[in-house]
C-alpha cells in the first residue's frame, strides 16, 4: 500500500498551468466535486455479487497540454447472491467451502492522469476525456455461515482506465458522465470490475 501511495504522490506533484475547455479563459484552477457510481464485476465474481451503488469524491489539478491530475476516493457496495462460494477458479476473497456470499464493499484511493480531448469538443461546453492511473483498494467481503456472519478484509494494489465527457457551465459548475474499468491484484487472481458515474463539480480559481 505504501508503494501505491508513493506512486499517487508522484503523479500529483508536477502541477503547472493549463488551458481550460474550448472557448474558456485559460487560468489555474482547482476542480472539486463528487458523484454517484454504480458497478459490478466480471468473470466468476459476477455470479457472487450483484451490481451495486456507491459514491465518490475527487479533486483535479490542471497540468499542461490539456492534461489534468485527479485524486479521488470512492466506496461501493454490492449485495451477494447467497451463492455458495467454493473458491474454485476465482480470486481468493477469504471464502471457505459452504460460505454464502452476503455483501461486498470496495473502497478505493485513486490517482490518475486525464487528457481532455478538446479537438473532439461538443460545441463550446462538452469536452470528452480519457485517463489512466494507479489505485489501492480495500476489499471487504461478508459471508453467511452456519456459525453466523464472517468478514474478510484486505488492501490490494491495482489500476484503472476511464473515459467520459464533461459539460461546463459559465458559472464554473460542470457535470460529467464517466465509465471506468478496474484491475485489482487480489490474492490468487486478478479482479476486473466496471463502473459508471455521474459527477458534479466546481472550478475554484481566480
């Protein structure tokens, strides 16, 4: 986890002025906001955990050449299908033979570089963007057993890719719609997750 946090810090250090979206006055600013997310898992885990909701908070700093650095934190909850978790052919999330999948929580701290694709801007207000970054994840699974509920928790490293479109208002308010893919280096195997988000934020600056 310490190594991942060092990488996050390295991504966010070189803060330089940057141009803002097409048609907007160039300035140094800080973007802050949050939003609602929903997502699930691929491969075997999709049978154990349903698509679930969550929330996220973020701060973005402008760099140069249409780049931005983002630091974010999120939390997502997934209900279990009460399927018997055998642990065969899937990541080891602390399950034991006979355990029934109850609930799953994923907490993440993420650092990413975003590129605003301004040549593909939608009019004067809509700007597409893509990005990638490193993450650290807390995975927390709860299982129902004949002896009662049992919990398993562990921090794991990983990374993510994202793409979205951001719509700006003259007041400094903006709305984003975003999709994200996660890869998590869980015990015994990788976990792959997907996520959709609606974000709202404000540009704070001169």
